[in-house]
């Protein structure tokens, strides 16, 4: 009888040991699988962030190269010196068409500025050229004027937050003004669409008073941001959000990967949000 009781105690102990061991093995395996999944997800997020950075850099380089080439033209220099835009307009309209024909741009906007940081004219808005002052909100322009060095930046202006390449127009050391080649985020949005991913470009809502030439639809205006995507859809999943830093969050069946948009002064003026189904 005593032997049987010892056997039963040993058997219970063995079962207990097996149960505890199984629990820890399951916990260790589960923790390992969670770690592996998280590591795989982070690799995917890093890949898409790198892809986004590459596309932004490419667009910045394109507009900057275009602006530098345009700034060397003698017609541009002459019209800035004489304050006569007629010859400039003719040349720039041809130049714009040449740029579009290269297939590097679906569209490119060209803006010429006076040396006092007033708009001389916007090639896409010639009927409304009013020499409006840009010095209050166009820091990139001020830096180009002060340093006389071409710059690429993302900046908010009268016509929204855009990718800009700005080059000084200089003759014999004299600063005459600057010229700007501009593109929006459409080509980058299309690039990610081809990968099965949605990219949303958000402008911080506190800057909504600057783009006075744009009438945003009510669907685009969220609590903290303005959605700059041209194609309207249900943006409610982005509402009541505040995207800071670079991170990702899991939703029901997708991830939101987000990263800041900075201006030339390293101030966050918006956010890129990628909607990724994994």
C-alpha cells in the first residue's frame, strides 16, 4: 500500500513536471514566434520606408535639376532685370513642355520670384499674377537668397504643400531673383499604388491658412491634418490621429506606417502614412 502511494505521488509529480515543462516550452515557442513575426514586420516596414525615402529624394533631385537649368537662361535673367515677363513666359512654356515630354514628370509647375521675395509670376496661374509677398512663409526662398545656393525642399505655399527645387538667378555676382520647379506627390502615390499600398500625404492642419489658392474638400479636412491626396475616399480611419516620429501600428487587417514630413528648418509640417496589408 505504501509502495502504491509512493508510486502515485511520483506519478503526480511527473505529470506536474510535464505540464510545467510543456507550459514553458509553449511560452518559449510562442515568444520566439512573436519575436520572429515582429522582426519580419519591422524588416518589411524598413523596406517600405527606404522605398519612400528613395522616391522623395528622386523627385527632389528632378525639380532641383530643372530649376538649376532654367536659372542659367539669358531670357530669365533679362526679364528679371527689366521686369518684363513676356519673353520669360514664352521660354518657360516651351521649357515646361520639354520637361513633361521627357516622361520624368506628369506635370511640373514653374514659379519665378523677384529678388525682394515677391512672386513675379506662376506659369500655371498667369491671369492672377499679383506680385504677392512670399517672405512670411517661404523659408526655403529666403535661404536660397541669402546663400545663393540651389535648394530642394518640401514647403507649404499658396498652392499647398509641394516638392520644390529652387535656384538663384545670378548674373555677374548680382542676385536677380530665383526660379522654382515644383511637383506634387502624385507620382509617389502612384508608385506605391502599383505595389498594392496606399500612401496618404497629410499636411498639419495648423498651416491651413497658408494655401489660400486651394479650396480643400470637406472630406480632406480632418481633426489634426489636411489630406492632400487628390482622389477622395473615406479618410475617417486617419481622423482623430496624431502621428509623431516614425512608427507603425496594427489595425484589424492592415498596418499604418507613418513618418514625418519636415521643412528646410527641420520642423514637422506633415506626415506620410502608408496603409499596408500583410
